[in-house]
């Protein structure tokens, strides 16, 4: 696999609020439908959703030290060229 270059991103305050809300611990409620997703699973899905909106691979996110919570680097998403419009 070719090495992909990281680029800098900045999310909006609203995106940060939404991301942090999805990363909160999930209360463990005993239901017959199984265990709820873990806090890590929820965080990973939140980054994936943000990546779909902003054009990066959610699994490659790294913080940008000294720049604040809204700033991070990630590898741009690879698009299959299938065309969405």
C-alpha cells in the first residue's frame, strides 16, 4: 500500500460538541438484546462519521498538540470514483 500523506483539519465548534457527546461512556443496562457498544466503539464511529463529512479516514486521526481540541491531522479518504452525483 502506498504511503498516504497526512493533512491538517479543523472541525467546527458544533462538530467538536457532537464528537464529544458520542464519546461519553455508555450506561450499562442489562437488556436481552446484548451488550451496548463500548465507549471506544462509539468514539471510532463518531470519527468515521466526521471523516465522511470532512473527507478523511477516521481511523488515521491524530491530535495536533498545542493547537486546541478542534485541530487534528488525518489521511485523506480514498474515494472509489463511483460518483455520488
